[in-house]
C-alpha cells in the first residue's frame, strides 16, 4: 500500500481559531480523507505553535504561566477541529518533549556540518509575524500583514547560513516542478532566490520561553526554526526508540505541506535549506493556499474581523460548512466569505439539487417498490454510465491537484444531470402507465448516482456521506474503488429517508 503524509501549518495559540485557519485545516482534511478513500496509508498531522512571543505576551496579560496558558488553548484548538470533523492522526505541540528533542537533534546536525555561526543582528522585527524584516518588506513603514511598525532590535545570536543554499534550492525547485504549488508561489520563491538570500538568525537572546539552544542554553531557538521541525518531530525524528524510527522511515518524506501563502518563504526556502544542511530528505511538495477574506479583508485578531468557525458550523452544520468553503473558494487563490453568499449556495446546491434528488428518489422507491431496490438491468447500467460519464476521472484528477472546487463541480454535473433525468423520464408517469421495467431502470440508475455521491462527497461531508449510505441501505465502508461499479444483488433494500439531508435555510435565520 502506498503511503501519503500530509501536514498543515501549526497555529499560534494567542487567539482562538478563525474561519481562515479552519479553511486550511478543512482542505487538508479533505485531501487526507480522499487519499484514505483511494486506498493510501495516510498520515495527517496538525498541531499548535506555542513558543511565540505573542503567546507568551498573551499569557502574561492574562496573569497566567505560558505553559498553563498553552495547555488550555491546545484544548480549545483540538475541540474546534473535532467540531469540524477534522480527522488528524496526530496533534503535535511544540512544548512537547518529543518536539524539543527533535529540534535539538536537527540543530546539532546543522551545527556539526558547519552551517551555524555566531554573529550580531541589528534590524527590524515584527512581533506579529515573529519575523525579521527589511525595509522593502514594509508598506509605509509598517508590516503589510499586521499594519504595525516593526521594532528595532540589536542582539548577539546565532545564524543559519541560508545564503549557501541559493544554488541547491534553485536547482531543486527547477528539477521538481511540483515542489512548490501553485505556479505563482513557485515564481515568487524563484524571484526571492534571484534577489539574493541572506543568512537568518536562529536564536533569540534574553528569552526563556522556547527551546534552549543546544550550544548556548542562555538563548532559545528562534520560533520559526523551532516550529518548522514539527513536521519531523511528530513522526519520530531524533528518537532512538525503534517504533519512532520505524514511523519516520514509513512516512518521511512528507508528500505535501499545506500552508498559507504568507509563509511560503519559510517553507520553501528556510525549511528545505535546514533539511539539506541536516542531511534529511526534502518533502515532495509545499502547497500555499489563498486567504479567506471577510468582506474583502483578511481575517486577523489585529484587524478585529474574526469569524468563529464553530458558530458557523452550528448555523450551517459542520459538513455543509466544509462543503461551502471548498466549493466557493478555490484552494489556490483568495476568496470572500459572506453568510448571504453561503446561504444562497447552500440552498441551491445542497438543499435543492442534492437534497431533493435524494429525498425524491428514496420516496419513489418506497412508494413504487416498497423500499426494495429495483433489479439491475442493461438499461439502468447504461443510464448510470451516461449520467456519470467522466465524473470519477475528472474528480480524481482535480482532487490530486487540490482543486477541490473543480472536483465538486465534476460531481455536481452528475447531480444536475440526474435531476434533469427525473424530469425527462417522469417516473410517476411510468408508474401510472404500469411500465414497471422502465420505472425500475429509472430508479435504479438514480440510486446508483446517489451511491456514487455518497462516496465522492465523503472527503467533504464525512458525516452526511455515511448518513446517505445508511439511508440507501449500503455499507458505511465503501471506498473509491467501489465508485465506478454498480452494486450487485447484495443491495436489496433502502433503509428509507428518515430525515431531510439539508433543510433549507431561510434568509431571516442568519440574524437569529
């Protein structure tokens, strides 16, 4: 069985998760579920980034010890992700002993190979980004992301010789076209390399909140150098335990790091250079997704325009919210969120198209065949093939490309064609005319389309997909290999429509 290892960015815990954060996690979960559905040995990692100045400051502002504060916030994050049906296999926290061990190990390897040196840093530092800035990064003297003026700092610390990796990084990127996706992110990174890479500070002096620097315990490892290592610390890097070594050998290199487009420089330059310097194989791919905007503005605590994903999940339902985010906003670019826009799409596609198709088909099967699934026939197989022509092929191609909106568009062709098929065939008229063979072929073809929908929607709507299969009287464990085939004689009876899959949302409900 082929393996697939997918990660997300780990999140600062100085504020609760927002919809933009959830978008990344839902996209990664959709990919992980798809790979499991396709038969891959899949490992999905998420976590929290806790050694941040922002986190420490927030804890102190609340009168709490930073460790106690991060312990509380990690629970909040995990609860949020569970409420959105995120199916991660591991949740790494950067305050864990296994992570600190891996940070020390990789740092020591890089140092031993001659890529760490002591020096003096003087320059600008954005505490919001936890990033050193140069003048060209600023807009009107401010960080363009946080709209704050960076602080000038001057301290002796340790540097990583990133500049030595300009050639190897460029060579690797050009030799591996899928290393950075989408293409626009790759071009941005190549431009950065062309303009010249500078060595980066990897320690902070006078700090105690963080991983102690192995060669200077009075300093801590710079938070980004620390955080990036989570991708290998979670699967056993640096451990001498046989099971940890086996886990690392099984899943590394990572197949795709899913991150926000604003942190591609860290993941596509510093991270691969760190791995090169430490003698560790590079990940296969980094995918920098776009942002979810709230009425044209990026969501952030600084701007005060946070949208709570748990509240939206309560309003729409977690599965519906997952669908709406990935259907409305292409994963490789920015998109806008409004409740009104999501309600319109929810009612049009989930309630009207899929929901009505499902309830009508099951109701007619109950009415005309007392819930017994009509026998498969040459006609039903032919109509099913026609209604779903190229859907699975297109769906798989787009899912592999992380084009979730286009994968759903491919599936929705079958949903819309099936609804038109109902109007063309008029099963109620076939029943009235006593044409049981034609009626059976019509309903069997429609039931097969719904079976296919219950499989292909599972990465997006895992709970609803299982609910559909339960009502259809099918196994809850169908996978992608089952999608193109019609079900044989073992599919004998539907369980019946016990509830409306997607109740309509009236516009006035949004104000409640």
